[in-house]
């Protein structure tokens, strides 16, 4: 089992920045990759960014150049730095951990609201 605790959401004006954090615990040795997803009201959950255990990253086209996913191995934390935020970035953001053994684990979600 893997548990994920997210933090860092909030309200920000368009053009502003936020940083989300996700701390995994439990059977973290089984994790192959971690990522951030988001879900806005009435829309499907979409992947925003991901980082593998080897450090490879990928991003949704809508956030490329604005968001950066990173990890601090010493702090066992994955971050999502979000810059130049737009109104359409407003959503609940979920941390995801993908295990090679047990599939996907999800955090509880953190709300990001961007005012226009």
C-alpha cells in the first residue's frame, strides 16, 4: 500500500504561481512513476505531468512551458511548480503514484482556483 499526502493548493490570480507537494509513504519502493492529474467540474480527469523513478518527465500540451514536475529524493517529495496560471487551470489536483505491483494510488486532492 502507498499513501499520498498533497498540499499547496489555494486561490491565486491569473498569471500567478503555486507549488503543489506530494509526499508518498508506505511501500514506496514499488513506485515506478508519480504524477499530477486534475479534474475540473463536469470534465474528465486528465494527466498534467509525470516523472518516472529515473527522472524522465512528460507534460500535457496545455501546461508545457508553464508547469514543472520535480522530486526531492532527500525529502521524499514530488512537486508541481505551476507558473503563469490561467483560469482554465482551475481544478482539483490529484497526486498519483503508479506501482508496478498494485496499480495506481491517489491522493485526496487539493483545490486550485485561478481568478481571472
